[in-house]
C-alpha cells in the first residue's frame, strides 16, 4: 500500500495567517491526490482534487500543488470556520489511502 | 445539494454482524461507484471497499477481506455494507462516499477517483 505522510500533525495559527500542510507519498502518484476537510463530528468534505483543482463552491483561499511524491495544501487567509482536520488521499494505486491528518486550530 | 443518508447508530456484541445502508433520496446513487471508509474514535480514515453501479463487482481492502460485503439494491439505489465477526476494534464511524464522475484512474474494471459526497456517518459500537 502507498503510505501517505502528512505534516505537521497539528498546527495553531492566527486568523489571517497563511498555513501550509505537506503530504508525502511513499511512491510516485503523479497528481492523483485529493484533499479533504473534516470538522468535528462531521463527514469529510472534498476540497481539492487532482492535487490542485478546487472543488466547486470551495473558497479560493484554499489551494493545492505538487506532483510525484510531494504535495502541499495551503490556506492563504485562515478564517475561524477553517478549524478542522485536513486529510490528503491518494488514488494513484489501490487501495486508496489517506494521510494521518493535520488538525488546524486558531491561536 | 446532494445529501447522502445512512442508517442509524448500532450497538453490537462481539462476534455479531452489522449492516449499514446508504442512499441519496433526491439524487439516486444509481450511476455511481460507492465507497466505504471507516474512522475509529480519534483516528484517521481507512478505506474499506467499493461497489460498482451494477452491484455485481466489488473490491475490498485486504484488512477486511472475508469480513465485509458490499451490496446494492438497484431498484432503490440503496447501498449496503455488512461487516461480520465484529470485535471491539471495529468500533468506529462508518461512512459511505459517492465517487465523483470526474477524472479517474483505471484498475482493471474499477475507475478510481475522488469522493465528492459523503454520508453523515454511522457509529457502530462493539461491546459485550
């Protein structure tokens, strides 16, 4: 199975800050990489697919980039409603696997 | 907005089976691949398996082979996940997720893509 390593596991930042999460795949997955947001007690929500394409309706302060084995997810202007855990997920190989998650908190 | 609805919470004893349903009343899951993902308390997301629109093909994660069965009722577009031989470690929230019709990568018969709509989750508690 492809291992997805996310870092950091948690972070705390101020409203308006720019935060970046890293996701590293154990092998090349081209750009078959999605990012999800999960708020406490809720189901995950798709934010970005194919490493960098924003899902319809998702605010433009969210962005993604990367290819191969290194991927980055950025929130450019952190808002209070962005408090959540973020997961990367690869579909470059079976089975699809998720990163361990990054919990984002507001300072 | 697509709403995916799952059946309610379950409490089961070790060794029992549980069957969870998943449907999208206003936007039927008829033409969609449906995946199941579980999340143990305080833990991350774990993929369990997928079923095709026709309900005649499934693919399961190795960790669940022999214990999980995905089925679907094509007349109602309801998808089911049954997990047998339950143990305490199976206590988790179980999600179904619809696969997007967008870009996919093919593995034999299975086109694998992103999960665009998820059910609300079903808590399964396994306790004696």
